[in-house]
């Protein structure tokens, strides 16, 4: 089955759909470095690096699905959550593409905060647009840890289909969630390798000393970051930010603290927690690599969604 990928980013959703047997006819993103990552790892993919508002989807009319996660910074509780952020309205461009492609199915991914009352107009707008275009839909907040991801990451998933009954994928690992230790401990003693996206930060001695004293799951007293627990899933890997001692918002990539070492995770360790395969290489400076990882849909969750969508589309139409 073929699909149009919108807001493709670093490729998490596309890698999962690829694993489920899908083929992207086009991947659209406006970030040049993310586009470089996609083209570097999949030279045969058709990558369009442009603003979605300039994207003409009519040549792709009739493909099976449109898939993507419109930017979430205006909805997210991790950021400022500005209700007037212009990125909040890019779902309308997403639905404009759907109207041009007329696919059999639609998948929209976003932060769980889109279900909050303050963002309700956007969610209801998405539902109204799906109904207007003839889709039945199901939506809900899925925890990636229940789908083979060693991370507690809650995301809103909307699946719309034509000529079928929409539903969400059932959990695959709810009885035993994958752990941080299983995902990353084999990387702890590897030397720095920029080509592998594995370069450890050199923290100030007093910071490293403080972090070495943290218990698993304990918060740093001066930064809003926790030390990971080898026996549990990670907390959510975010695209950037973090907070300094005075509560100031930090720039750059600030993932959680390693469970056994007094440093933050490397990009490769964060990618492992997002279930990216090791052969997937992130392009750009480390901060931008981390942003691609933090913004991505975990690959294993995406694969579960892609496989479930195949089953919906292959199911006989209701009488």
C-alpha cells in the first residue's frame, strides 16, 4: 500500500509504516536537515523539502493513505502552549491535502494535549473535516510503552477510513513494557562515534558529581530532569528545551540522565529509546539530531499503527 507522508521529520512514522509494508510516494517536510536525514537513509524516497502550504498533492490522488503529525508546539504542555501559535492551524493544510488526494485512510498523530479543553476547537475541527470528507474515525491517546517502546510517551492518534469501521490498534506489550536497560545499556562503554550519533556530553564536574548521586527516577534538584531507571520505561524524550537552575528555559537538546553514568543520553541512546534502528543516521548538528528524535513518532508504535491500518483496509466492507 502507498501513502503520502506529511510533516515527515526524522522519519519515525515512515520507518514504522515501511516495516508494516507501506511505501511512501512522497515525504514532505520544511526542515532541510530532516529532509537530508530522509534522503541519506532512503535515497529512493521522493522527499519534498518545502512548506506544506506550497505542496500540490493532486498528482498523488488515489493513493491509499495520508499520514502525518502536524507540528504540536502550540498544543504541547512541555512548551509555552500558545493557543495563537500559527503552527496550531497547519492541520487545516493537512486536511486540504487529504481533500486533494482522496485516500482510503488518514492517520494523524499529535500530543495528547490536543484533547485538552483549551485545544478542543482544533480537535473538533479535525473531526468535522474528516466527517465532511466521508471518513469514519476513531481516536485516542496511546502510550508507546504498550507498543514495544521503552518509553512512557502518550500521543493522540486519529485514524480515519472510508468504507470500513475505524478503530485503534490494540496494545502489543501492555503486560510487560520494555525497559531502558534493555534498550541502551550495551552502548554505555562505547567510545564516542559522531558517525553513529553517539557523542557523550562533557558536563561540568559539579554537575556530574550531583548526577552520580541521583537514585533511579530521582529528579536533579537544580534542573527539571530525572535519572532513568534501568528496570522501567523512560520518561518522554523531548525535542529540546529543559530548564536551568533559575527556571529559565534552556536551548538545545536536553534528554534525561543516563541510568548508570553521570551524563545525559547521547542522541543514539535517545534514538534507541524511540526504537529507531542503529543503521538510521541522523544528519545535522547534535542539537538538530536530538530535535529530530524528540519530535518523532516511535518506530515501533508507528509499525503497530501501520499494520493495523492494513488490516482495516483489507477487511471486507460492511454490507
